[in-house]
């Protein structure tokens, strides 16, 4: 008896539910949020660098340095030249900023130790490595030496053909 009651109740429920006419979705009115146009998106500059201000670029380089390079270059771990040590940096700076950036991106085995590619962080973008190297070069250059700004160009921001900036 209970089975018959459950079967009839289920059939009645299904019949009622399926026989209803669906109501059309309400159309947006001119005052509803869906009817209003979205504001135009602001144009986005290509790549993450949004400034060519030398001070802002130096600040970015300092941040990248603290995030990755400082762990070796603050203490001279593994033969890394210490930040600000003019004598340790001089032979490296004599090779040019572009060569320093290239070695930092690709890695380098020198007489004093090993520079792992991208400071041992494969996720670090070439652009970030370049800014950190420039920061270290500026801090570690003798005051009477020529600034690295003269050597800095867009080649130093990428390491591979087609890499986005």
C-alpha cells in the first residue's frame, strides 16, 4: 500500500512539474546594471615596465636584488662578489653590463665560483635579472668610474628571441 502511494505521489509531482509553462527571462531595463554599457578598458602598456625613469628602474632593481640576489651577494656565498665591493666587481664591470646580464641569465662558471642561471630561480624573468644586475653594478661601481647607464639598452631586458617584455 505504501509503495502504491509513493508511486502515485511521484507521478503526480512529475506531471505537475513538467506541465508548467516556463516564464521567459526578464529583459533588462535601461536602468538595470545589465543594460548599461561597461566602461572602456584603459590601454595597457606592453610588458611589465611602465616607466623609463632611472630612479624608478633602480628601485625595481633593488627589489629584485632583495628577492633573489641578496642571499648570495650580501655575504659573498660561493664566491659571489659582495654588493658594494668595488674591487671584486671591477673585473666583472670591465667586461660590460651586457656581459654581466648575459652571465646572470644563462649562468657562469668563473675562477672565483659559480653564478647559477637566473640566480638559481628558473622562474625569474630575464627582465628582473637585468634590473637586479644593473642595480648591483651601480652600487658596486667606483664613484670615479663611468655610470652603467651609458651601457644600458633594451638588449639587456631579454635573453631569448621572442621573449616577451
